[in-house]
């Protein structure tokens, strides 16, 4: 319930009611969201049913569902979706494994724990463009330290079509594994210690405690991390665009950018944007349903 307005306050002296004060805060926020989020969404939906190019002065011509039919039957678009799906699987899996592993290591008391945790969180605070350029230098075949450390000679990570996608995914894992670590650490710190004590009394193994206590209790918050990272990985543009120009790293977001701002197919790119939106919403729905099942256990 809303708190009552203090009758001695300045707002009360000017005749402001509780409802007026609430509306003064809420209405500008709603107006901002409508202008900058809802309106462009509806506007682009209208363009998705037209043959329109923003680079010419010709009016938009209504074509119905033709853009959607052509995109869904285009093998190049399906190839971009395949590249994106592969990238999402590799990237999100790596982030969950690395992030949860780091959280398990940090879920104990040791000297300078706060300082170490802060250092591990630094990558996700950096700009995507800066991270992409930084790792592009690390992958350099001539003098990059990664090849030197691994003894790979002049191996070219980003120009090799078979390894470029994995190189970009490794960069994404390095950047966003701390996000999964942070959420996992919050979940691990909330696990009651008496459960581990009871398991120790029953002489349960470490693996048994992990699979029967730790993982089930942390699973809901871990799934939330997976939902967020899957959505973001599916929309990846910055890293793949900056680090590599190989067709094997052309995600659906890069294809959408080229279609909209290089080929100026505004109507068709709007349709592709909505297809991507539907796919992301569908994947998120699956995760949320599974999350609700996990919470019910």
C-alpha cells in the first residue's frame, strides 16, 4: 500500500495528494518507455510488411508476408541462424562452466577474497569494442602472446574459418563468465550450512553433496543466469563484427546490420528483426517454463 502523505510536508501544503505524487513519478517514465521503446517497435512492425528502402525517397509499398516468406526460405539466413546457435551453445556453456567453477572456488574464506572477486569482475565492466580489439591483438599470429604461450607458432585464429567462431566465443566467455560467477556466488552463499553438516555426519562424499545439495539449490539462480546470457549471446554483434570478418562468424545480428545499413533493405531487415525477436522469446519461454518446474521441486 502507498504511504500516506505527511500533512506537514510542503507537498501537502500545496495541495498534492498521494495519487498526484505517484503520477508525477510514474507518468514521465511510462511516456519515456512508449516514445523510445514501444513506438519504434510498432513502427518497425509496420515496415516489415512493406518493400521499403530508407536510402531512397520512394514511399513504402505494402507486400504482406512476402518478406517473411523470402527470409524463411533463404538458405543464407538459415546459415546465419546455424552460426548463431553454435555460438550460443559454445559461449553460454563455457560461461556457465567457468563462472560456476569460479563461484565454487570463491565460496570459502581466504585472504584478500574481496580483492580477488573484484579483479574477476573487471572483464564484464569493460566495453565490448575495447574487449574485441584487445583480444584481437592477443590472437595476432605474428606477435600475439596466446600463440607464444601455447607454442602454436603463427597460427591464425581469426582468419581460420574453422576456428574463428570459437576464438570469438572464448573472448565472450572471458568477458561474461564473471556475471555467471556473481549470480552463482549469491546462490551458493544462500545454501544452508546445516545441510552440508548433516551430509558430513552421514559420511556422504563430496560429489554426493554437490549433486544432491549444492546443484539443486543453486539451479534456479543458475537458470536465471543462463536465460540472460542466452538472450545476449543470441544477439551478439560487437565481438564477432570487430574481431573477425569470416562468414563462419557472421551471426544473425551481423546479417541484420548488413541488410539494414549496407544494403538498405529496410522493410526486409525489419521482418528479420521480428523473426529474431520471436526466436529469442520462444527460447526464453522454454527456459522460464523449466525454471518454474525447478522451483516447484
